[in-house]
C-alpha cells in the first residue's frame, strides 16, 4: 500500500512496516501522530515526510 493509504487506515497503537529497496522501518500511531518506532512499538521520534516514506511499500501489522 502507499503511504497515503497507510495514513488513512492506521489505527491508534497500530504499527506499520515500510520497505524501500533494502531498508525496513516502522511507524506507530500515537495520540493522532505518526512516530518512528522499533518493531516492538517503542517510540523513537516523530515521523517526518521524506522521499523514502512516499516511495516505500507499506504494510499494516
């Protein structure tokens, strides 16, 4: 799915996985905001808009 579809469908506390080329990263919806997180949901920092996020393939976990 695209980043826009992920944003429309992610629920509070849900983790999404992004894959772009050989990189994998995760985001979690927390209090209405997206944060980068570990695959276990531990928040790292506020997610930002980037070319990698818009070009990545997203999957809701």
